[in-house]
C-alpha cells in the first residue's frame, strides 16, 4: 500500500505491506502527532485509524499558545 501525505508544502510517501495506523506513519516520518490533525476526504480522522489501502491524507498543523 502507498500512502501520500501532504504536510506543509511537501508530499511525503509512506509504503507498507501491511495495514498500519496513522500514528505509526507519523512516528516513522518523525512528525510529532500532537502537532497535526489527519484529514481524509475533508474529515478529521483519529491517529488510531488503520490504513489498509492506497490513499492520500493531509496533515493540518495545529498551533497553541498562550
């Protein structure tokens, strides 16, 4: 399976032979999960979601401050 990830202005590619959670993809790409929301088809999906087919997700950076 091939997952295309849009992050900032980059397109990252993650490949796997087995189903994988979004959280694992983020860890492998060294993107802290607390800094992004995963969006698929204009819907925010949990990082625990399992991906088992080719698809494209977008990572939206969340900011916090005080």
